C-alpha cells in the first residue's frame, strides 16, 4: 500500500513557533548527548526534564523576596506566614510541572518514504497512566496543543518540507505550564530513524510505460506469495467506487474497518519497465518515481534501471531494481532519494 500522510486524531490549535531561547538551545544540545531513542517506546524520566520559571515565575519570586524583606523589617508574623505560603505554592508548582511530564510514553509512526514537494508528517502516540494537562508540542514549524485529559492521544506532527534525500529527524520539544503557569517544564524527544524523501513523482498515463514479459510478472507474483507479502502490494488495495462489493476483503474490514479490495495475482501484461531517461537528474528521477507510483496503483511489478557508479552495477553503468512487494518498493525509493 502506498504511503499516506497521517491525519491528526486529537490535537488542538496550531500557532507559529518562536525562535529557541538560550536555555532551550543549551538543553537541546545536552539532550543530544544523552541516551538516544533508538526504537520502540520512549518514556520521559525525571532526568530528561528541564524546568525554569517564566516571567510570571520571576514576578512571583520577586514578590516572595520583597514580602519576606518587608515582613522581617516590620516583624509582622502574618506577612511572614504569607511569604511561607507563597514560597510553598511556588515550589509545589515546580514539582507539579515535572510530575505532569514524568512517565509520559511516546511512540512514533513514520512512513517508510515521503515525496519531495509535500510536507512530511509523523504520527506520535502519547500515553500516560494518569491524565496530563496543558501540554504542547513544539517543532521548528508549529506549536501543537495536546489533549491528554484521558491519558492518551495521537497527533500528526509536521517535521519538515525537505527536498529529495535522506534526512535526520529534528528534535521535538514537549512542554507544560501546568499548574499555575509560573514555571515551564520541557523535554526533548528525537524520534528514531531517518526521513527518506523520494523525488517528486511525475506520472503519465499507464499506456505510456513500456511493459515486459508477462511470464516475468507471474514469476514475481509467485515469489511474492512465497515470501508472504500478499497483503502488501498486489493482493490488497484501497476500494474504489468501480469495484464490485464481492471483491472486498470482509475479514480485514471486520478487524480494521478498512475497506480494501483483494486482487488475484499481479498485472498479467508484464512488468512496468522504467529506465532513467536522458534528461536532467531531478527530472529523470521524478519520471522514475512517478512510474513506480503508477505501477503500484495498477498492481503490477516494475523493473527499474538507475544510473550509478556502484561497483555492483551492470556493464552499462546501471543498477537494476525489481519491485514486486513493499520491501523492494521501499528499497527502490531509497535508491532514488540517494541518487547522485
């Protein structure tokens, strides 16, 4: 199935993100030196949390000091008790801010590849044993309010508008002003993996792509079924209005509520043959990327030849990719993203 942009499930308003302050730049650099998120679920621990009073916190601190000085000077026990109360409120606010973030579990879902010319998103799944309040996610592009009152939420996070290539994930800040807004606590998370951005696809009508030997398509189909990839390319695709209801995979629909159509075998007209044209590099790669998308929609295998200086290349300087399932498709898009 082709990659798609994940949709927001539970998120609040988005506003522009200001430039990072000096403490934020320092803490992001410190977080990069610590244990990194390599796979699975990331759990925010106390050691991952940074906290500082904001301007209202500094006002509250100044009020405490001024009140203490005045109470000490006039020897007024009532003022001193009020100072102690304000100090306790200030300290409890700092503790509550840390507790609001501590224990938050984050899981990232990233598409195997993206396309240039489109904003790239990842999906974050957040869970906590207890509700959390006043949480926001901060990327280089936007600030996203989170609703964690139920203890769990999912959000689609924009991570960039990258050109073709393989890009490292940028850090994302999660912050809270809970409970009184006089201090902010934050933590930096860096989802694992890289963003593979394939060339912007330039698609043509299916008839414009040359086709190979149908026998090769049947061999690819057999190999795909032997490797248990039947549900990843040819056999399952999104339902279209022109499809008869009898071809819907009702078992999958009952389990996932996804309306998918089951194909029986790959396209019998043979492979879609894709050879890098004699054109500018980006234009040629866009042609290959578009051809892969067309072949995927047709449920047909593809054979792509890409010019390369790889020592394993063919005699004419090409590297050949045979695409008949999701893993081989991802490999082909990765090669297009890295092509030079």
